[in-house]
């Protein structure tokens, strides 16, 4: 068969396969044209899921009558004029393909009027034949009407889903683009029924609530950050809203990213958002968030995807850090302690932590590998020696057993209880009430319960702390701070610890070699099926973490793909999670009063003490108002 030049109508139909996938694609292209025209309000009307009718009307600047014939020609546009313009695209459209592609697969009409003309002008395309523009009455702006989409291409029409499914896709596109333009009003009507009606607003939070749902009222946190400098064109600003950890969803469908007003999809940005929530949500859940990025258009290429939803950044790593740090800063400022009701209220399902679900609290299993014995003079925090831990010899060690009064009294014996005149109170051993139950006085008073939980108070009520989860968070933050300054301090082993390794672990050893160096771990093959650990972090050794089992598990996780080899920061966070969990005190470890005080002091100093690195809460609060209600007391 000889090579031939294709007719323009067929060329446009082929091009439409990339630009016009389904009715939602048509709506997206027409709305973006409306944005470029400066529209303040757009009306979308569809019928038959968009198969039978799509009508988009805007109040933008309109098209000059002399330009109407060009508007529906391929690669005719007012938005770029030369190749250099592609290096800094600031408009939504720029290829000049959309209207020509749409008109090639439907019965098409366009009515438009500029402010300088007294009448509107109408142009039609039917079966590839374009009519001459004709004057009609109409307001300033543009109205595009698409009828019988894919009528002349039955194969494409058959691939469309049901009417309700296509209508849902159109609605999703409208909601997405509405998030990019809070200052523009949107209305979507399907078969005469209003599906979306979003008035223009100068408050982005109102638009987010209107799109994602009013149930997020009071559960959104503002995010702000910036990097670079305006003088050299490197300034990047980040702003938006994220949901509190309890609003996390099973999927990432409620995450939206907007770059210079353009809705985009980017896995790196989504990863940065989730990393900002690391330790506050379960790893299998995804935060809600709408993040806007604004930067010099010359630093990003938007001409890499037919639908213009994917972009290529000149430097993506700084953007990852910007979003992650901005989200983290917003979460740090928020009080993330979970209030828990008593008795007649059911915890919210889908919580970010099993500890607030209807299931029993998760207890950490004791592992003989990490049993620790008391070390005289040892400090509780990392780097200060071994953790003080001992088992109770009596039956109170059993799960569910009630600790003795003497055990509770021991936790507060070192505290000076104030009298009314400010002097110390002399304990009266003959006072029956004190012998029966200790008294908590002052904000610093604390009890250890079941050698697993600490009970204290704050200005809002009673606070119950999971000692393992809190110490795990403390360890994670300290390790993060240390690793940011350089490789962790390590200690050479007098005799290398050797363990059996399978081939996948040997491969992983080579793959994550640079990561191990930063962690202060020196490990090398010691034969065809074994690995020797020659050096191990001093901090972990001080916490009685054994080198060989730790490195073996680390390599096993790396071999299984649990550690992201392509993202150094994510891989490091994953390993620090593991290290902090292994080194932290466990449920069942008895803590001395000085250790408890030190732990609570660190809780006030770390960035985010509300959850452990795995997302479980470190503490829960029972509001004083709830206690008063349950005891039938007035709060006045």
C-alpha cells in the first residue's frame, strides 16, 4: 500500500482519540478555555451522561468574530506564538487542538461575544462541514454546545460506560477544576437536575468544604510554606488545606494537587503529602489534602501529556521537601490528642489508629531478644545507657491484673504534695483514705498503670499515655535529628556477629549499602550464605538491641520491597521507624519516677507526640466535661 496524506477531517478524528476520551474530557477542555478567557462563572449542562448533550457557558472575554473560523482549526491558538513560549506556559491551553478535536467527533456549535461587539456570533460544524459565522443575540462570553458525541464513530461510543457512570465522571472533573479556581462559580446540571452548585468565594476553605464535603468542617488545617527567592526566579510557594489524621481515607482519591492553577497528578507530591503525616496515620491509609503550588512557569514543563495532567519539574526533590515540611508544620501546631467519650459513644470508624477503634487496645508483645535489665545510674532517654526495666514478681504482672496500692503510691512518693499554705504535706500513714487510694495533685502528678500506661492530667482533662508508643516517638525524633547531622555514631564489635542469610538478603545488602553507612552499620558477606555485622549504632546497643537479628530483619524488609530504594528520605524514615520500635520500652516495663518524668519532659519537646511512627496514638484525653457529665455534675 502506498503512503498517502490523510484528509484533515480524519486527522482531527485521530487526534481526538488523545484529547477527547469521553464526555468528561470534553468538559475539562472547555472549562480550561473558560479559565483562560477570564470567566467568573461557568454553567455546565449535560444530557445522557454527556453522550447526547454537553453545553458549557461562561462569562469570559469571548472570541473576536474574525477569529471564529480559526478557533476550530488544528493548531490555531492565541496562547503561544513561537517555540520560546513553550518554555514558560502560564495558560491552561496552548496546543490549539481541543476545539478542532471535539468538533471532529460530534455536532458542534459555538456562540461568542466580546464586550466590544453589540451582537454575538455563531458557528457550527456538522459532519466535518463548517458554516459561516452568523450574528445572533447573546451575552458577553462563550457558549459551546456538543451534541451526539462519537455518533459517527460507533466503536468509540460503545466504549463509553453507563449514563450514570459518565455523569459521575463529569461531576468529578467539575469538582476537581472547581478546587483550582475558588474565585469562579460553577454549576452542573444533568438531565435537568442540579448536581453541583458552587458559588464563587475568596475563602479556599469554603470551596474545599463544598467539594469534599461539609463533614470536614472544623477538621481542616491550613498549610503554608515557601522555598527559593523571587529575585532569581526560584521562589516556590505552597498553600492549601489538609484534613486532621482522623479523616484519612483508604485511598488517595481525596488528594488534589494544583500547579499554577492547573490540576495535576504527581506521585512524588502525593508521597510528600503522606510523608508529612508519617506517624500520625496508619501506613495503609491516605490523608485528605488540597495543595496549591505556585512557581515560575519556566521551571516546569506542562507539555508532556495529551491531557496536560502530568508535568515535569526541573527540580522535583525541593518540592517534595517543601510539601512535607509545610504539612508537618501545620500538624505540629495542632493539638492532635484524641478526646475519647465514655460509655455511650462509639469511636469513629476508620480512625487512623486501632487504639481508638472498637477493638481492644493493642499491646506490644514481649520479645526475649529485647528484654532489658536495670543498669545502675542509667538514663531513660536514648544515648544515656540501657533502659531500666524489671518485672513485678507478684501476680499483678499478669495482663488485666490490678496493681497494688503500694505500687501506685511508689510512683508518687517522690513528689512533694503542696498544702494550702504552700508548704509540704506530711503523709499520715494512719489515714485510711490515703492507704486506700493515692491522690493526684498538680499538673505533674502521674501514675504508671499495669506497667503499660501513664495517667496524668492537663488543663482539658485526664490524659492516658501509652508508654511504648510515646517512647517510640521520642526515639524516632531523636534519631531523625541525629541522622540529619551525619551518620550515626557506631561501635565496632570485638567479635563480629554472624547470621545466616538467603540470596535475596545478600543482594539487598549491596543495594542499601549507602543507607547502612548512614545508619552506622558495617555489614559484609561472611561466606556464600552468611553476613557478619562488624559495627552497629551505639545508640541501639545502649538500648540492648542485638545487632544480628536487627540487620537480618532490615535486609529481609529491603529484599521484600518494603524499603523504597529510589527515595533515600523515605527509606531512611522507614528504617528509623524500625529502630525506634525496637529500642523503645515495651508494655510491661516498670519505669522509675525519674524515667517517667524524663519521658514526659521529652513529650513536651518533640515535634509530634500525639502518635507513634506507626500511627497509633501516644495518648488519649478524657475531657473534664465528659467526666462531669458521667458523674452527674454541673460544669458551671
